[in-house]
C-alpha cells in the first residue's frame, strides 16, 4: 500500500535558489562602442561597463536622470551608457 507523504519543509537555501536574478539591457551611446548592446545583471545596475571595441575595451558610465537620480533609459527601455571620461 502507498504511504501518504508529508510535504518536505522548505529550507532557506531552497528559497534562495528560486530567486531570479534581474537582468536589464544596456546600450552604449557615442564613442567607439556606439549602439553596442549587452545584458547587465543586478539591481541596482553597475555604474560602469567595460565594452569591447576593435583593439580592446572602452569604459562607459551609466547616465542618471538629473532630478531623480534614477538610471536613464532609452525609448526601447534599455539602460543608457555613455563614454566615461579618461582619468589623467
């Protein structure tokens, strides 16, 4: 005869493994990597991205809304990144 099974208690590790990682799309505007798109994980989004260009990588920074400070998005909903200033 079959035995009635008790549901197994859920551990904190089980709950953590089910969490989804938020992924947003980012698009570079201007510079060597103009219109390069990539996926960026995490909440909040990273301040800087190193994007591949012909001879290496180029650093781009996240644009923020001037009043609210929230990450800027283009019309398609992608996060907006622009070339970061070169440090001297």
